């Protein structure tokens, strides 16, 4: 991505590189960061739901969601704890596909993503549409490991990684922003790494 040369973010990092301000390249490591205990979810009992302000609320089983057609991401991810990881690949289903089936109402402006564990995170509808978000079950062509949110997690790679809810269970569409777990605990409502929106007030 080419942005105006010479622009400096608050981290002192030139904005025309691939690393957002204040981030470092963690290389091949991938830390596990979890606030709750890791659940053992069986795919036979797993489901994913879209509800709230939609015309057709829906719930898919593991087999049904795979039948919706698959979509992949290859690119970078950025954690608020300052690591970034380049060129990772995930596949699953695009959130656009899930919303095409459920038909958001005109009043819908935000979503809460919630996990089977109770974790929540909030996003604007615009941050999960137009090819910007996925529910993913594969990492580098293999089933997503349980520690990283397997069998399936949300992936919203253009925002800090706390928005990418592990063990995701569904999306609830709302007409207002409803702060989730980390947003209530001091993290920024939106979390754009290029704007270094780490904490409330940034
Ligand atoms: N359910 C759940 N999802 C979560 C979290 C969590 O604690 N619980 N942590 C978030 C945070 S802060 C980060 S940085 C990433 C970490 O994902 P990883 O453990 O796969 O690196 O998951 C996000 N999704
Ligand atoms: Mo994080």
C-alpha cells in the first residue's frame, strides 16, 4: 500500500511501510492470547448464528456453514500488544455471504461478535462488510488449532486482533455500538492499527 511518503505515525514508524506505527514483525511465532479458558468445542455440536436486526435470522451447523462456499484471506495481522505477523493465510466463509443470507435491516449499524465462551467484541457493520471479515476454520491450509480459536474464529485483519473473536458463535446486529469485553476494559471502540487506536481516547 502506497501512502504519502514521509508521513510519521505516533510510533515514529514511516507510514508507507507495511508495519503499522508502534508494531514489530514477530516472524514465524504466533502467541496465544486468551482471556478465558480454552473450550473444547465439538464440530458436531458447533453452530454459528446471525441475529438481531436482520430480516432472516439464521443458524448454521458445521456442515451447513461449509456448504455456503469458501473464501480466503492472505495478508497481515496486527495485535494491540505490538506484534504483527506478515503473510498469513486463513480460509472460511466471508461475513458478506452470511449477511447476504440474513439480510441486515436498514437500521443495523453495528455488530457484536460473541463467542461460545462468552467473549464479545463490537464492530461497525462497515468493518465487517465488503470483503473485510470472515469466519475462518483453516490456517495455512490446516484446521485452525483450538488455542487460536478452532474450530472457527472471526477474522477482521484490518483491525487489531482482539476484534477477531476466537471460538466465535455468532453475530448480533444492532442499531448502536455495544462495547464488548476489551472495549469495556479500556481498548478502543474501533481499533484501526494504522491510526494506532489502541485505547479509549486514542
Ligand atoms: N474468545 C476470545 N477471542 C479472542 C480473545 C480472547 O481472549 N477470547 N483475545 C483476542 C485478542 S486480545 C487477541 S490479540 C487475539 C489473539 O489470537 P491468538 O491467540 O490466535 O493469537 O484473539 C482475540 N480473540
Ligand atoms: Mo490482543
